[in-house]
C-alpha cells in the first residue's frame, strides 16, 4: 500500500480533525474542533494520505522548555498523533514520525517532547520517559495540619476569569524557570484554557483561581475545582487541584492549606504533584498523603546532541565520552565528548572515529530519559538499558 506523508493547508483542516478525534473514538464536536484549530500551528501539521483520504495525523506546538540549571531551549511539543484503526500496523506512524522529526530538526529545535496516550509506542522512535508526576489523594477532613504553619505573610484573594491571564500568565513564565521540564504557555494556550468547557469539568465546578499577594506582588496561584459528593447524607466534597504555581515553599503551603480548608470538602486530589514532593514531610500525619499512581508524563527525544547537552548544566566538573546509538535517525547518533566546567556549564563536540572506548554507551531513548535529571545513569544500567 502506497502511503504519502505531507503537510496540509488551512482549507484542509475540516478533514484533519475528524481523523484525530475518530482515531480516539471521540466525536469531533464544534467546541473540540474550534479549540484544537485555534491551538494548531497549521504549518506543522502532517497527514498520512491513502488514495486521497487522510488516515493518519500529527502536529507540533512551538514551546520553550526549562532544562536543568534554569536555562530554556526551543522544543517541538508533539500532538494530534493518530492513525485510523483501518490503517494500523502498515507503517503509517513510522513514516509520519520520521518526517516529523526531520522537520523539527530542520527548524533548529534540538528536542521534541510529548505526553503519550500509550506508553509503549514512542521508544522505538527515540523518545525516553524523562519526567514523571504523582497522582495524589490527600485526606483533608478537618483541614491539613502541618508540622510548621505557613510563614508566607501576605494575603489571598480569588481572581475572576477576566483577570487570570494578566495575573497568572506572567507568574507562570517566571516560576517555570525553577523546574526542569516545564513548558511555556502561549497567549493562544491561555485563550483556550480560559474557555473552561463544561466537558472538562467531570461533574465539578468551573475552574477557580486564588492568588497569593505580598507587598502588592502576586507570588503564587492555585487553580482548582470543587466536586460535590455525599456519603449517607453527609457532604464529602472533593477539591481537584490543577495548577500550584509558586517558587516559594511557604506560599505553596499557604495555598494548599487554603484548598484543604474549603467548607464541606474532605479530600484533595491532583494528577500533578512532583515525585520529589516535600509536602508529606510537612504534614503532622503523613498518612493523609497517598500516592495513588506514579504517572509517566513527559517523553524527550534529543535530535541535536551538542545543543541539547550544552543547554543544561551539571552538578560536577569532568569529561565524558559517550556513544549514542540512534537506529531510527542514525545521523543524530555518534560519539561525543562532554566537558563540564567547575561552574556546571558544558561544551560538547562530536568526535566520531576517536580512539578508545566510550565511557558511556546508550541509545537515543535512554539519552532522552536521562536528559532532565529524573533518573541516574546507574539506575538505567541496572535496568539493562
């Protein structure tokens, strides 16, 4: 079967979205297609075509991602990847991924990232799981007693949808620099997010936002929903956290205490607590904090090794020769020498054909896994990687 991979124009979007949603068993409603069309960068959309029919799709957003050390690199945020059930296992996804990664490299983006609907798909294309998050359930019946009360000072206030972008967007831009793996949010992202569609709520309230201010400056924000529930006629509402945005642990404690003390609520849940979350150690009763699941979150695919490795910093000085095996994109692999200075900054050069053995051998997916610092190389080695 001859399959063609190509880009599309604005006049073909009405054929693109039904494939995306159809592949996931979803209805391409007017609201869904409107949101996706507004977010889309049409020049980055790809389709697989079989006899003039779209049977596969892929796209990418233009992001900046924080890397270890606080620097930022341009990355492609892969999205809308789908293949219709009628065309599975016929090479459509492989052809599309090869074209997309070539396009990303040509744009000068050293890294592609994605969140995966299926964890087993993308390793063969050189993506590695680089950041995880915890789904957490916290028992807040009676509040959230802390070993040390928040010492943030300042005050809290609720902000309406018309104020969220002006107040929270610049805060997010500043705070994301403090954690590796965080992605930028565009003006269009905020436009779509603030529509707060009914289908996003899962029976909960509209999204509410509270901010923390100190000396007239907003230094923290928390967004959440409240989901009503009862047991034997007694209210047991759930607070569903979305974002907790602050670089100050005392402000974070203040915001979480606020959420835990909302009337009628007995549980606080979130899909996005960090795996190194300090909160359990601040609770008087750490058993109130339960990790329901550790979730795979961000997958990283390094395309330009030299640029990617020099964009981040390292904890110790030294020199390392590494061999990178990249069977999917052989030109992106090879032998490199990484030199780290006393201040943690690095230089990297390709040294193909150099004498001697490399000190570290790994494939492209393993490099992606290691990139953000969530996992040590020794741990991957013990896993047979």
